[in-house]
C-alpha cells in the first residue's frame, strides 16, 4: 500500500524501535483473528490459480500458511536462504524514508495487526493479510526481490531529489497493482490485487479498465486513486523488464518529468501501447 503519512493511523507505534520495527507478538493474536485469517486466505487461494502469475502461485504453494497467521520468525530462515530478504514487523505504515531504507537493505516491513471481520472486503491501510499474503510470496523470486531492493535504493535517492511522488506511482502501478503477460494470458503480480477479493478477477476479466504496456516515464506521471478498483493497469513482459527499468539512475527521469503535467488515472494517450 502506498502514499499515506504516519499520523492518526491504527497501529500501536508506542513500543517501536528507531527503525519503526516491533515484535510480532504472535501469541497475542486471538482465535477469532486466526479464524478470520483462514477465511481471507481461503477466499484468495481459490482465485490465485486463475489470476495470479506462476511465480506467485508456486511460492504460495511452497509456503503453506493458510491455517493461521504466520510467525514471521518461522518464515525468515527460508526467505533468507531463498533471496537474502527478511520480514521485519512494523506497527503499520511507516514514513517513506524508513520504508525505502528497509527495502534498500532487503528488509520487507510487514504490519502486525489484522483487519476486523467487517473489513473482510476492503481495508484502507495495509494489515498483516495485505502485507504477508500480497507481498511476501514474491520476495522468494530472485528477480523480483532484486527489483524491490533497487526500488528501495532509488527511493532513498528520490527523496533527496524531491521525487517521492513519482516513485510512489511506480510502486503503485507495479508492486501493488501490476499485471504481467504469461503463456496462459494476462495475470497479476500486484499485492494490492492479490489480497483483494474483488479486484483479483476484475483486473483480468473486466472490460472497464485500460491495460497499457509498461512505460516507466508514463507510469511516473500517472496519478492513482487509493479507494477504488484501478482504472488503468500497466503490463510487463516479465520481472526482468521491471528490474532493467530501475537499474539506471532515475535522476534523468526526474529532470525530463519536472514541470510536465501529471496524467489522470483514466486517461489513454496516443503514444500508449495497449496490452
Ligand atoms: N509503510 N509499512 C508500510 N508499507 C508500505 O507499503 C508503505 C509504507 N510507507 C510508505 C509507502 N508504502 C509508500 O509511500 C511507498 O510508495 C514508498
Ligand atoms: Fe502493499
């Protein structure tokens, strides 16, 4: 999830460390919360084979955390062996700089609290289900894991250049709501979609949204809404395309984009290549 501040948020930020991390306190989760986790997991797992990319499907199957809220400390040794990443527990959204710094050091912040039953279908802030179910499986994919670290490094630099908004759009239209072409047709790799009951079928089946081929500068200029299904999705060929797009220094992008109008979420430009 992206783009919020850390003011009046739900999490308990009182006991956190200077890097905004906390203990997961797994024993504090109630039976009701584990039951809600199982319901959320069952709903999404039924949709994943039809709508998620192969890398996500395979990683989810290998992880097998449908019975209860996972213990981060149990997953971390496997994650470290796979890609050198580590899950760190956080109270919720953290400031951009803190977030980028964790990613730049291959640490993925995962929120510790779980939504309420009445938020089964929609939640504004990322909870442990969005973060763990949506983001953690792809941390096991080497190319995607490298992209996320490159993104974190780029974010730290973007902050110094005052270009956070452009980087947040890149995160939104790839890590949170990205689509990918596969031999089986269009699939998704975006955490915001994979953890959503409604948007997972919608992003592939609906005739409503635009589906535009990945274009870094176009994405950096495109605004997004956080409380509706996306009006536009961007489509990559593979994760290498993402990694290669973020390998070079972003500074020239910012110079080229400085002063240019942002693009509304619904727009289609004559230069857009539709997927
Ligand atoms: N904090 N815990 C957490 N999770 C996020 O996904 C997150 C964040 N802070 C900022 C943020 N995302 C976005 O602004 C990114 O685009 C940087
Ligand atoms: Fe997210």
